C-alpha cells in the first residue's frame, strides 16, 4: 500500500509541477489556462487519491470523492468561461508566424 501511495504522490507532484511550468512558459493566456486546468486537475486527482489510500476512513474517502467530482465538474466550465470572456474582450490567440 505504501508503494501505491508513493506512486500516486509522485504522479500528483509531477503533474502539478508540469502545470506550474506550463503557466510560466506558455506564450498566451489561452495556453496557460489549458496547462493549468488539464495538468493541474490531474495532479490534484492523484494527490487526493493518495490521501484516500493513506487514510482509509469512510469520512476521508467520501470527502475525497466529493472533491474530485466537484473539480471534475467545475474546472472545465471555469476554463471555458474564462476563455469565452477573454475572447469577448478581444484577446488574440498567439500565433507563431515565422
């Protein structure tokens, strides 16, 4: 069980690190938002699963499942609304026209 928890913590940390690097390295708001919502939520899922496996109590597991479902529902909607608001404000998509 400790090996599984370690693997989940490793992947959660890895995806969270990738999300943070994507936010810093990407050229415009759209790609930064994509990096934050995709890799960031996957990283949080892995970290929450590690918590659920490390503390196998019904209250902890139910809260982890509730949090994962909440993030699964709200993260794509929030990213879509932010992208739509940026588009309405006239923010241009980055193009690499070399």
